[in-house]
C-alpha cells in the first residue's frame, strides 16, 4: 500500500465547510480506483490544524489519481477552506494493523 500524510491548516471559521466538502468528496461523489481510505484528524490543541491520511492500494494508483484532472479540480475546491497548501509526506505503508 501507498499513500500520504498531510498537515494543513483550515482558515478560521471554515471547519464546517471543509467537513462538508470532505464528506461529499471523499465518501460519495467520486470513486477513485485504488483508493482504500482517507482519515482526517482535527487537533484538540488547535482545531484549525488538520492531519490527513490517504491510503491507496499501490503507488501507481496513488500517482494516477494525483495526476488526474478530476483530482486537481478537487484540490482547488479544497484549497478554498485552507490557509495554505498542505505539507505532503508521500510514502510506502510498511505496516497496517
């Protein structure tokens, strides 16, 4: 498996908008080949700080999605809620319990 862990900041007051966008995009509106799971953590200490974990079956499906025009359009929609671009940390998932 392959994926990314991203740290990002939601603009103040945009948490609910981000959650609505994520619920529509991640769980329903679009099927992405190879996508396994996406998790979004909201920090207790700072509600504007989010950590996003995205899991794909393999590196190829992850990169195919990342390069797709559909994903770019969703990225642009997501950015309306964020204070800055996420810090992406891509890599091979070596263990999942």
